C-alpha cells in the first residue's frame, strides 16, 4: 500500500538539512530503484523553486510499504530525524486516484 510521509522542519533547519541531504537522498534512491517511490520532495518556505536562505518548511514522500508500521519505521529512521531537521513527522495510508 502507498503511504504519505509528511514532515515539518524545525525553524532555521537549512544548515542541518544540507549537512545530511546526501544520506537522506540515498535512502530515497533505494525506494526508487525498488519501484516503491511515487514522489518525494521538499516544501520551500517561500514561493520559489530555489528558496535560498529561506530554506524549507518540510518534506513530502509518497512510497509503497507493506504496512503502516513499516512506513513509520522507515520514516523514523530518516537521517533528517536523527539530525533534528524535522519537528514533526506523520505517516498516513494513501490511496492514489489519479
């Protein structure tokens, strides 16, 4: 089943985010290589593809997992969680319509 992982950053997270981004992206690449990643991306703090120093307010990942518990465990193990980038992470089942 698909699950949406919605994460909100702590204030002024850009430096922390950039420091662990390669590891974060590598985990997403594994999901993509397995054919389990529908989409993933950051939420710019301002209305711009390149928010610069304004940074990001969070992230959205939609991926396939065998269960909600497995999706939650994957989200909990994210490098952004360990680095203190995320303030809050929620994981919910997702049913794709289009």
